């Protein structure tokens, strides 16, 4: 079991979630976040004043996955989110030691589906 986390551009979030649903992913968590990487923020104009921000708005998508599904999930996210520009985002997967479905008490791989 792994937790796949992707941070993508807001404009690509709908395409990514649709690609995951098309792949058969039935559950995911989607959050609005902000952060910085190589893109390093941006300058905006607000009421005629230029404002420098250090962070950029992104969308974080988290999916609990069986080990054998992780490569397909990552591939679908990359295909849907890639523009080729700096700021496309990041994806990482980390192993899970346990998952519990609160409603039924199921544990482990049975709690993912």
C-alpha cells in the first residue's frame, strides 16, 4: 500500500482527477495549497500596485493505492498534468504501514477499495 501525492497547477486539476477516475481510482483527496519550488512565486498587479508573492497556488491530490497500481496512477497524473513548463508540479509515493476504514473497521488493503 502506498500514498501517492501530486501537487499540480490548478488549471490541470480537473484533467488529473478525470484521468484518475478513468483509471478506476474511486477515492482521492483534493486540496488547494500554495508553495514554492523552482517557479519561486510571481508578481501581480492589484489596484495598480505591483505585489510580489513568494508562493504559487497549486492543487494537492492524494490517492491511497495498492503497490501494483502506483506506476499506472503516476503515469496518468504525469500525462494529464504536464505542460512542459516550470511549475508543472511534483509527484511522490510513500509506503503506508496501515489504513483503516473508519465506518467498518477494515484494515490494510481491504480499506483502500
